[in-house]
């Protein structure tokens, strides 16, 4: 195995809002599958407001638990 670099931007393929506590995550919170511009599909938490399927997003960092976090790119 070796590391790869991928774009920090992509498009929302699907999303859901979770309304039950899972681990340390406090509900409600939204997760989305993101099709990265030059790479794979990844699961990420959504920062801020919900995003629609097809929305452009960018990686903004990691959650305290180390999960990727994205936010919508506003034009």
C-alpha cells in the first residue's frame, strides 16, 4: 500500500441526516458520499447546513474524531 493525493473538491452523490447518537457524534448530523473530482467516492461529515445531491463541496478539515468534513462551495 502507498498513499495517494486526491482533490479536495467534489460533488455530493448522496446524503443523509442522522438523528440518533452514534459514538461521540451528537445528533442531528449529516454525512454524504462525495465523488472527488480526480479520485474515489468518499464518506464525509457535512459542516454547516445540509447540502443537496449534486452540490459542489470542498474538504475543510477533519472532525474531532478524525473523519473528513466538507462544506458546500457557494458561487
